[in-house]
C-alpha cells in the first residue's frame, strides 16, 4: 500500500528561486516547489521586480 503524504504548513511566504520556481519553506524545514500555472508565476515575478525597483527608488 502506498504511503499518503500529509499536508505541510508553510512557514514562509512563497518566493521565486534562482531557477524561476515558486517555492516556500515548510514547517518540517524542507523547501517545497509549487507546481502551477507558469503564466501566473511569470506575472508574480514581474510584480516582485517592480516592488524591488520601487524600494530602490528606481
């Protein structure tokens, strides 16, 4: 019988890693990759870049 995985509570907000994957750190100390809509991830990445530019005064 296959073992079922248990839900993991996120400890951090999702971030986009160097490989362009949306990830978060779980309560168990492991980093998880969120699999989903690549267009939504690209949009999120653009929003993050805009926020960084605003924080830097650009």
